[in-house]
C-alpha cells in the first residue's frame, strides 16, 4: 500500500464519525476498483453530510497508489486505521494549558486556540459548560463549522446568566441544545453551576478556569488541563447522567 493511500485512510479514520466510517467500509467492501463514480457513491452513503472532498481524495489516492488493490482490502485497511485511532485515544494523556503572563515553567498556550482545537476534533458531539458565555466570533465560527459537519452541540450554562448567552448562540439554530440547572433542582442553599469544560465526543476534554468569554479565551490569566483518553470518557459519562431523564440538568426549549 502506498504512503499516500495510507495517509488518506488515516485522515478518513480521523475525520469521520463511527456511523460514517461504517457506511464507507460497506461501500468499499462492495467495490472492486476505484472507479470514477466511487466518490459519489461514498458521499451518497453517508447518513448526513456528503464529504465529497474527502471521498475524492480517498479515491484519487487509491487510484494513484494501489489501483490493483481490491476494495475489500482497502475496507479492511480503513477498519484497521479506525481501530488504531480509537486505541490511541483510549490512552490517557494530560497537557497543561496556561494563558496570560509567561514563565519558563510552562509554555503559554492561548486558551481560545486550544478550545478551537478541541472543537475541531469532534466528530459526533460537543459539550460546552460555562458559568458565563458571551458572543465570541471565533468561537461561533468554530461551532458553525462543527454543526456543518454534523456535530451536535450541548451548551450548559448557569441559569441566571442563560438568557443573554442564549441570544449569543441563537445564530447556530437547532444544532445547539441549551441546558441549565434549575433552582428547583438544586439543594438548599442553592449552589452555582461554576464548571468550565469543552468536551469533544468521549475522547478529549479541556477543563479549567476560563469562561466562554472574550477575555477568558484570549486575555486573562487562565489555567486548564487538556485530557485525552479514559478520563475524558468518564467526564462524558458524568454529563450523560446529569442530562439524562433522572439528572438535574434541564434542556431549554428552542426559541
């Protein structure tokens, strides 16, 4: 297998959600050679979105690098690439994210840039939790791009601050679900929803001190931790329980 085909398969495994991968594997298993209509057949097989560019790149790499390789073999290679990626994501990895004044102890990384990286890594679901959230054009642009590729976004905000942030994210339409923690569901004396979290699927989570505000993402002294692997999956399971039928978080009806 040529390097270009291997790279194309690795990119497909990294960018497509699980149901898309399964659809493309089925198409490849029923294909003998990279015919001219392969990109359209791949794109049409997806349950949402078409990803024509990615399909064309894969077909071109197969045609240029290993045209005699049968489709079932390419499908097997794609399945192996997907398994390898999942295994890599399952390994725990912890990285410090520090914004603001510099020191020699920890490299400074703009919190907003890391938030963008986490959002772009999502293939199926994004969860954003923040005490405060205001209109940040760069953040909205990242969320719009995620929605266009079929990612569902859950936004969890402090109830008393949820009105104006809801307006800030209203332009994203039905791709965003707004959640709050109603006062009636809180113990007495009522605590605040104070967590700050950006979670991509079940593999990558940024948690720290920064709110989803312009200053929090770009100017303040903020400290966070980027988790990849099992601990991120545990956070996903925690919020699945909090937003479930018996959980304390409630979804706001769309406006």
